[in-house]
C-alpha cells in the first residue's frame, strides 16, 4: 500500500518504468564504450520523452529524506528569502525550504512538461502559491542578476556535462546577491574515481543516456566554483550517499 498505490505519498511505481528503459541502455553498453556515444538513438523521440517524464517523479522518493535533512542543517535564509531551483524537476530540493519557512518564495526553472510535475508536488504540500514556475531550456534562460538568496543545482550537473555545468554555476553566481549561497547536490566520486560505486555507476548511466553527462569530483566542482567567483566552498554530508556542496558568494 505504501509503495505500490499511486495515491500514496511514497508511491514508487515510476521506478519500474524507468529501470525497464535503463536496462535497455545497459544492454548496449559495449557499443557505447566502443563508440564513446550515448545509446539514446536506440529509441524513438517519443520513447525517450516518455522515459524522461516518467523518471522525473522518481528522484522525489529517492531524495526527499536527504532534502529535508539539508533544509534542517542549513541556517534559515534571511526573510523574505528567494530561492532559485534550477532544473527543479519534482522540486524535491526546494520544497522542504518552502514548507519549513513560510516566507520563502521559489522560482523553479525547467521544461514545461516537467514543471507540471513539480507543481503537483508543491500543491500536495500546500506551497504552490509561493512557487513561480518558469518554463524553458536552462542552458538558454537568463536567471537574472542579484535576485536570490539561495540557488540550487539538484542532481542536474551529471546530465549536463562539464562545460554546461560550469555555465550553470556562472549563471547562478550572477543570480545570487552578495551574501547568497549555491547548493550543488549530487553523487561525488572520489578523486581517483575508484571507490564510490554509486557515483561511478551514475557516470555510466550518464554515458548511456546523455550527450555529455558524467559525474564530477569535489576537486573539480571546487575549481569551477572558485573560477566563477565564489569565496568559500564546503561540503555537507547527507544520508543516502548524497553530498551537498555549499558555495558562498561573498564572506
């Protein structure tokens, strides 16, 4: 009842559709390794679009416990706080802030079809009126300048790849006010890329299912953040193999 009924808050049925498609990707792993290219071409555009939408709700179940932990551990933003949630998806990383802090307002950026899923979760938790959903391509959209207290890149860099991730970090830096912070959540491999199995498996998923995706080490993220202008970078361990990188624009 808890995991298999769609009416349940913990419904996990989306996992099965997502993993069925992912298995097809993995069966083409030898080809992807030889060619160095993703296996997305194995499926029609409609199949890929359906797979992507079906998987949007999956991270909500995977990440919500860590997201609530993150909202508890970070100090309360100065009210009225404005949060920029980039590639928000189900909005799992910003929703705990909106629920905990009644004056928080969130700008959630994602594709229109994906935003509808984030809106559903925001409505379920009673905070939809404090969400502003912006539809569009995160690579092309301008996030503004100096408007936000907090920006979130929640499990998006591994699908964007090296250069696009750096571009997103630069745009988030500009979007934050002087004392603003950027949160990057993802699975981080160790510097030698040998021991953190989950992060390394995710990098294979990125090879199979994205044009330029990969997982990146803390050292790589730190270099990009410093180059963008952030003055202090630290990590916050979370449950479930997550790590949160916290970057402060100005000390």
